[in-house]
C-alpha cells in the first residue's frame, strides 16, 4: 500500500478528472464529530445522494466488538482499538486496489486530538488523493442535550456502538477532537435539521468544489 510519505499523483494522473477542467467524478467524504452527532445517519443519506458507499466506523469496529457481545456500556480493554487498525487498513487497501474506481465513499469516525490524530486523518485524505477523488471533511456539531438523547437507543446497541448517555455527556465535555485544516472541512449543525437536508448541504459544497459525479437528480 502506498504510504502518505510517497508523492501523491495529480488528479489527472489518477485518470478520474476531466482533463480540461478542475472537476472530480468521485469523492471521499470524512464525517467527524462526537458520538451521537448523526455521522452515520447523515452519512447514509449522503451516500445515497452520491450513489456511493457508506463506510461507517461500526463496520470496521464491529467484528471485534461482537466477540465481547458489547452492550455499549460495559468496559472493554482499551487496547482493542489497536487491533482495529489492521481492519481499517485492509478496508482502505481494498478500496484502493480492488474496489471499482468509479465509487465514491463516505467514512465516519471520531478522532481525538493527540499525537497520532493527524496521521489517522491523513489515512483518508491520502486515499482520496491516490484515487483522484475530491476530499472533504465534515465536522458535525449538535446541542449537547440533543446529542445525549440520541445515544441510548436499540439501533446503536445492535451496531455495537456506545450507548451510555451520561458517559458520553462527560466524554464530550472533557475530550477535544482533532480539527482538520480549515480549507478541507465544513461544519454542519445536526440539532434540528433533517439528515437528508444536511446531506444535500454537503453535496452542494462538493459541487462547489468541483464534484460532478453522483445521481443526476440529487439536487432537485
């Protein structure tokens, strides 16, 4: 797999841009934010509008969390997140080496601020550049009480996501998240706006930045 230190091909070299204009036929969108912000919900709507693929972080984490039958509340060994990394890397390699080059992708995750945060973020940005895809990060925000009210629901438990409302209230109040470079990120407040409307806002921004793929009737 190409590392982030290797010079990235231009969009034209990747073969997925219009040779006469600065446009992109595919995109990679990275949805970020605290748990309960609606990353998967908005991401699913966006993937539909892009005619793309949603790669929710639960898709990567769940194979390991199923081994514990995790209820979203009980403590699990923190080292488990180190075991998740090879799964994530296998997903990224599969997209790069085997999956159709015409696919767009929507990823979701929580990246805490820290020494390795920029490197983790760059996994997805570099993937986009190597594929010749437009890259956009989306930071979701939400009123804290609304966010917490979304945590304890059967859907999250079924997906092996955290489901401890007060635990996540404390997490949100005490944990800083990684902030992407300003030129690569937009902020979306999910407190009151419907997921489909937020997805359309993201798609509008992708269009503004040169994305020309996706469904023909997505902005109607």
